[in-house]
């Protein structure tokens, strides 16, 4: 896979949506996952679910906020979604972290 960079990160209704500069394949998801998690500190992966065209990685961030990183190959969609009310209050902080670390590392 050639290196795929993040084109944009948007905060839309308590979800963080990402767009990549190039199209990607389901086989690229582990690399994309690594790219995104390299921008986040203090996380632990709790569960990974792999489907026919979709993958979801549930993780704990800062020991109290739980999110899912979602990839949908057919729609070329990638987004972070909070799993509960406590986590919803941390969406802005996660968004800010992604934006700041992408501006300096992508």
C-alpha cells in the first residue's frame, strides 16, 4: 500500500469523521488504524470486529472514555463514535488531539 494521508477531520454531531487523500481497500485498514492510533495517547484496544466490508475497533481512551473507530470499505467511510454519555463529553478533546497531531505529523 502506498502511504495514505489524512485529508480532513470533521466533528459532526458527536462523531469524528475522517477522509483520506486516496481510496483504500479493506486490506489497508490495519495500516490506517495504525496511522490514526499513532495520533492518540493513553488508549487500549478492547475489541476488534471484522465484517465483510466493515471493521470496528472499540478502545478505551484516558481510562474512562470508550470509543469505536469504524471503517466501511464500500462507502470509504471512517469515523470515531463515542459509546456512552461519559465518552460523548470527551469527543471534542479527542477531535482536538487528532487535529493537533495530524497538523504536526501527517
